[in-house]
């Protein structure tokens, strides 16, 4: 079988099991695809072709011998803040341009031990808190439109999976950095419950807000990967010791009779009308699976963004204290964020931490009172901004993308709730998405809802046009080298 790059991880495993394809063929096709399209996208920071082909050959042998593991021979990429032993891990920064860890992050080790084949380390906004204009590694471009961003900070993960360079990538999410690039690139992205996936070996930004999770092209693939990477780790004291259920089995479960709550207001206030229309259409399709959508109200949601950023800023300063004096060596956006961190008073940080429990109780109370299994919101209220200015159109004018991009995502980092985004209809040729957020440790519920939605729609099957990816990328106004 030629070109396996359009296959999902789940599909590849079925092909391997039937003998219709081999991991070596799949990895070879991934690198052919990388060679063809990455010059236009700049999603790959460190390709690992020799190592990947050797791992793929071992996986092929395991399939022949009947000793295949859960992800045997599945190509994947890692956001370049995830430590890999003996492999450069830069954090997207010139400060770590030549950094080579001596140990794997736990989640990287779990992927490898499950038979996954690491093909590349992927572009990221600097330290997961910089901007699209990365002074060391350049900008990562959206495969749907090369003039636009993928979003951040899991920029390379979004572009690489959407452009069919690999079926799976790992991203991290402090305020939306799995879900925003997944939304902008037309992917299924899952931010698990806080602590569900261990973060030891992952460069931190905010230790009470950081999450790691899969970015894929289907709910089934997200579940498949979560089953491998979830679970407690001795190296991460915040990781959850709860047993890991069979998330993959949940994807095909019936959702008839499920109820989801739609909190309007804050989540829909700054939404472009065309994106809003796509969201309404997606809700109707979700209802077509037997799910009931009901209106709910989150009364104090407007204060959550302020509390969230107080936590992020304070913890970012603490984690970056050793390099804070090197602000001139940082990307402009990352430097700007870091410069703001000393202005969070200890009292404000402590208030924000205390209020987290209140917000968690409010979410639980609303879900219980309304009898809902999840919240449903837009995943992004606009289409992706252009790299030239990073402005988005809300329908009322152009505003800085960060004013709205994390608006609908950061509340669920603050609460630690699991949240999943999945593609809806295209608007002006660009993806839109919807977000599901649930109770702690109830990823299975979100995956079953997403699986049902994807069983009756084809939005997740849409892919970027081929021709622009094979042409030189345009010069972006204002880009830095």
C-alpha cells in the first residue's frame, strides 16, 4: 500500500494487524510527507528519521511475532518541551537550543514502551508562552492557509497532524494550548483532567494549570493515546493515582439521552457571526445523535480569566526565575508576558488559588442541578489570525488574538476539568470547532460524545488543500529571524 499518511492511528493498527501495511512503510511515508510539506510549514524542529526507521523495523517484527503493543508502529511527534533522552529538547528557545536531556519525560517513555515510533520533535512557541514570531526557529504556518498561525503554543503539533505528517502528536495546555491549535487546524484535541497525565520531564509554565494530552484526527485516536499516557508517575506528585479506565471502549458507546449544558454569555459574547452560525449547526448535529442541549448559567464566569492569569503569571515567574534576567534573549511576546509577572501580588495569587475551589464547586452544582454530563461551548470564537498582525475578527472589528483566543479555554485549566475540542464546519475555508468540558476524571464521557458526533458528521475528515503546501511559504510581514 502506498501513502499511508492519511490514515489515523486506529486505521494504521488495523492495517498492520491484517498485514496490509507495515510500520516501516508508514514511517517512510511520514518522512516523504515531511520533506514535501514542512518547508512551507516549519512544524518540525528535529526530524528523527534514522531512529524512527529502526524503531519501525522492530515494530514490524513484533507484528509478525504476535507481540504487538497498544501503539505498535504508530508514528507520532512531541512538542519540543517534552524531554527525550539523547535527543535535543529546545523549548523553542535559543536559551536551550543545544539542550539534550539525559532522561525521557514519563509520557514520552510510555509512548515508546507502548510501541509508538517518535518521528520528530515539533515547533512550539518559546517555553510554551512566547508568540508566533519565534526568533530562533521561525514561525509555524497553518496548513489550511500559510498566511495564518496554527495558534499556540502547541503550534508544530497542530500543523504536523493537520498536514498529515504524522497521525498523532502530544501538546501541552496551560490556557488552551492543546485546544486552540487543534481548533485552528481542524483536529480533535484533548486536555485531560489535571493530573491525569503526568508532567515530569515537561518544561513547566504554571504547575497548577499545566496539562499534557493528545492532538489527533479523531476521538478514537485521542482515546487510544490517552489510555497509554494516563496514570500516576512517581516523578510527578500531582499525578492522579486513580485507575485508568478503557477510554477507547467509550468512543463507540451510545449517547442517546445524554444532556449537555450550553453556557451562553461569556463563552459566546465575542464570536464572529459566521463562526456562531457554524457552532449552531454543530449543536444541531450533536442533538442528532440523541443528545439534549440545554441552556445553563455560570454566574461568575467573568472573573475566571482574571484569576487564571494571576495564577499563571505568579507561577511562571517562579518557574522561570533562573532565566528571568535573560529577558533580552527571549521572544518579544514571551518577554512581555514575563515582564508582567512581578506585578502579581502574593495576596492576589493566594486569592486566585482559594477561588479555584469555589469555581469547581460552581461547575459541579450547575451540572448536578441541570442534570448534564458536560458543558458545550465554541472552541474558538473566530477563525485563525494572520501571522502578519495576529489580529482576529470578532464581527465587531479586529482585536489582538489573545484577547479572545483563550477566553473559552482557560476556565477549564483553572478548574482542572477535562476538555475536548473537535472540528465543526469550515468558515471561509478555515476550521471551526466545538468544545466539550466535563466532570473531573470523566474523559470517557467527552470521548463518547465526540465519537458519536464524528460518527454522524465528516468535519474531522476534512483536510487542507494540497497545492499551497508544496509551494514556498510567503514572506510574513514583521517576521524576525
